[in-house]
């Protein structure tokens, strides 16, 4: 491929990425300003200065757009999981991948975004927002299972191990996130600590159960 063709493709990808980011930001801002039910897809597209058709090329609905940052961070966690040393046990690797995500200052996670706590709080009250959040979480976890399976050299369709590890670890992260976003302003800087404490609880329960296993 010629250099000019490559640079043209790169520009198109950058433009698409910028458009997606603008739509996600517009959806987030409008929902927080007006409430979920008062926001239309057309309003989101107008705020981002694109057409309704352009919106549909990127997102299935306003909820998906507003929660796109959670998909991005799920991808960041999975990228960190892939990069963990192969010698680490799967649960340890997942925990450290989450730690790496939380500590990344180059691309700060959504927990550091302004007003994100207000949006996350809506998840408990808005069924369509909750459904979108669960879809995104399921997609991210499915990729995590594939990564763990590759680390173990196993088939996740036949071996329940990768799914069990991801289910437990992702559940710990979700529990810590819920405690964080329900905790009020005083917990604003505590998410990394909450995540570590939550993983300690899981590992403590596993250790307690081990001597009693048949």
C-alpha cells in the first residue's frame, strides 16, 4: 500500500474516532443536563454537529453512547490483562491489570472524569441505562475470558475455569465500583483502595473455604 493511501486511512480512522468521542461526550452531557427521558438521539447528534445517520453508524442508542467510556475502560483493562506476565495466576493477573488501569496517568479512567458519578448513579434508576451497562459489561467480560483461556492454553467452551475467574474478578470490581459511586464525595479518591480491599475479601473467602473443601 502506498504511503498516501496509508495516511488517508489513518486520517479516516482519526476522524471516526473523534466523531465517536464527540457523540459520547454529547450524550453524557445532555443526559446529565436534562435527564435520560428528555434526551433524543437527534439532540445528541445535533450537539455533536453530525447527522442522525452518523450517530447510528457508531451507537445503537443514547444509552450506549453515554456509557461508551465504560467500554473504553473495559478495553483498557483487557489490554493490561494481555500484557501481564504469563507466570501470574489468572486471578492475580486480573487484579494487577485493574491496578494498572487505575494507576494509568496517560489515559485516566472514567472514574476520574467530571460528573461521571452522577451518571453511574442513574444506572440504578433507569432500566434502559442499566441494560446498556450490562451489555457492555458482558462484552468486556467475554473478551477477558478469551484472554484468560489463552493464558491457560484451554478452550473456554469446555473448561469453566476462565469463566469462573473472570466472573469472580469482574464481580469484585463491580462491587467496588458500586460502593464508590454510592459513597458520596468523601469517597472520590478511594476507588483504588476499595478495589484492593474487595479483592482481599475475595481471596480471604477462598482461603477460608479451602480447608473445608471435600
